[in-house]
């Protein structure tokens, strides 16, 4: 069976924590990452109250 775009995409819950470095945010997935492609979309409020967002993609082999 061919894999179709968007097929198999699931949302995964994660714990989010801050660190001593205000530029660093730590996300810990609630379950082990099995091989595959992952997209992380994040949103935070900066110290000057502006919302900032970002997106990173990585692959687990
Ligand atoms: Cu700002």
C-alpha cells in the first residue's frame, strides 16, 4: 500500500518546561519516539509579551 501525503500524521502530547536559560524550552514527549518524521510546532510568549512561534522538523531513524 502506498503512503499518501498526510497519512499517519498523529498528534503527540508532550511535557513543556523552561530552563535557567530563558532562550531554551524543553519538550519531553509522553511516549518514546518511534522511527519516523516529526514536526514540532511551538508557540511562546516572549518577555515583552509578544507571541512568537516556530516550527522544526526532524527524523528518528
Ligand atoms: Cu517583542
